[in-house]
C-alpha cells in the first residue's frame, strides 16, 4: 500500500488516450452494465440442467470469493466513481493480478450465462466482457499512473493485468477488512438472489414448454417479454 507520489491534478498521457476516455464513461456507469448484459440470457430461450446449475453456481461462488478478497484488501474507500484514489493496494490478491475484482466479475458473469442454458451466448459474453473491461481498465490505469506515478508503474511491471500468477519474492503484510467487505457486498448478494430466482423461474417455464404444458408462457418468454402466463 502506497500514498500518492504525485499530484492528483497531474494527468498522464495514458489517462488522456481515447480508449481511456471511453473507458471513463463506462467506468462511471459500470454498476448497471452487468444487468443489461445478463438481460440477454435471461430473456432468450435456453435449455439448462442440474449439471449446468452446479457449474454455474461454482463459477459464481469462486468469482465472489475473489471479489471479497479484493474488497477486503482494498477497502471500500478505494471503490468510488471519481478519480480521487487515496492509496495504491499491491498486497494480497492484488499481488497476483492488478484487477482481481474484474476477474471475479468475469467468472460470475459466465456462471449466470451457464445457468441460463443460453450457451451460444458464452463466446459473445467473453467478447463483450473483454471489450468493456479492457476500456475501463485503460482508464483506471491511466488514473493510477497520474496519481501514483513511479510506484504504480513499478507495480504494473511486476503484476499481470488479468491472468493471475504467484507474486515474486516475499510479500509485505497488509490490512484486511473482512467485515467491511461482507457488508459492502450485501447489495451484490441480493442481486445474485434475484437473478438466481429469475433463472430458476425461467428454467421451470422452459421445462413446461418442452413438455407442452405452458405454450403461452413459452411464447411470452421467447419473444423477450416478462408477462408470462403459467
């Protein structure tokens, strides 16, 4: 963990780049973008199974564990929509990857798509994630370079952006705020619950369609609507 070594008013060339500016817009709206993304597997017809539920739930649990580890190390003070970052966190899971929360998000997104049974959407989901978060990370990295200067550039050189790898050499201990992390994720847990319930209802409707017991509900769901009649 480091304090800023340069003035927050300094804007690096990386932060001024076009991809970073686009990423800045996405960054400020990143809270609702996953809901828009998950709407596609939710409304499109698909065939799920107990195995797909198990795989999907496993990915969601692993992804959320990674998120919690990142939030516990970084603290909620670092999770804000402005560029006023007060500290650089390089220990814990951040020593394995510069973007552990986004790595966790990726697994969670893929988990919900797997549960949905809309498997043709998986490669599209990977591409959408890669495009969106590549731009967001360009913005975040530019901001961190502006604020922390050489400290961040050294960290960037030593730590991979996406695919985790064990850190080199002994790592200094850092602070972990697990209670604060769990508290900050309560709204996220509620979103998971609502989405899982929605996908469960969808699976029941689709099962009824296959059995020929819910033609009207099948038609309503397949047309992308939510006014389903059982």
